[in-house]
């Protein structure tokens, strides 16, 4: 009987060990909520609320993953904003290459325009590659690029940035002129606090930032978000 119990216990340990090994992130990556527990995370590609209109390949959970260096810098941004009763809300971080491949397949299907009105009303789908809204590689797959906004720390409502997240058009350009005074101020605040903590922006997307001196500048990963 004791031998039987010992064998069962050993098998359970093997199963647990196997599960832990398959769930372990590559060296240098972290689950960001472990470092910033109060961070608001809504991975849009884990939902259907995105330009494709479906959950994207590789997203198995609403788990924000980034390189450790990026998470450490993001923690400083969050702390600074909290002094003003503001917080960060993150829409995307590490993105598997298979997700980028999903975007490419979608972009080539010119008949699939279910979310055109919400995300790219003024851009013809056949021009998404030419105008660099869709690419074959993404900095997100290197683990140090992040899409985010600022929210009110009390209501959790996003500040008005003048265009929705992932909107394809000039309205999303950082220096777009046709904005209200409040929208301009909100964009400037986001840009200022992110740049201060060593993130560089992308001029065509007010929400998009990459850590300077990112640790995996030449490596595109494809492990699952889970």
C-alpha cells in the first residue's frame, strides 16, 4: 500500500513539473502583473474587439507579457501617473509571430471588412500593407513594445486621446492637428511620461512605444500568450 502511494505521489510530481515547464516563460520575460499588480490590462487581441473582429492566433489568456527591463520601466511610469490619480491601461505587449501571421492572412482577404467602419473607415483594405498599418514583422514580437493609454485612477475611464486604439488613419498620428485642447494635452502627457522613462514612440500611433536599448532587438518570438 505504501509503495502504491509513493508511486502515485511520484506521478503527481511529474505532472506538476511538466505543467510548470510548459508554462514557464523564456528567460528574460515576465508576467507584468507580478511586478505591477494594479496595472489595468485589456489585451484586445484576446477578444473580438479589434480590427480583425476575432481572437487572434497565439492569445490564450489576458496575460500581459514583456521583457523584464520593459516591465521595470513601465512600473516607473505607473508610479509617476499615480501621483496624479491616473493609471496606465495596456492593450497589447508581447505578440507572438503567429499573431502577426494572422494579421497578414486577414489583410489579404479583401472581402473580410466586418470592422472597417470602426477601425479603418478611410483606408482601403488593399492598401494596409502599403501604408504600413500591417507588416510581416512586429516589434511587439521582440517583447519590449507596448500599446497603452492613460485612465482615470478613480473611474477607470480612458482619457480622451482623439482616436480609438488601433484606429488606422491620420487621426492616430501623434502630432495630428485636428484635436481639441484636452485631447492634445492628454496625448502630450502620455508621450512625456513614456519618453521620460526611456520609451520611444511611433509617430503614426499615439499608443505605441518601444523600450530604448531593448534586450532582444533582433529576435522575434512565437511562444503563446497564456
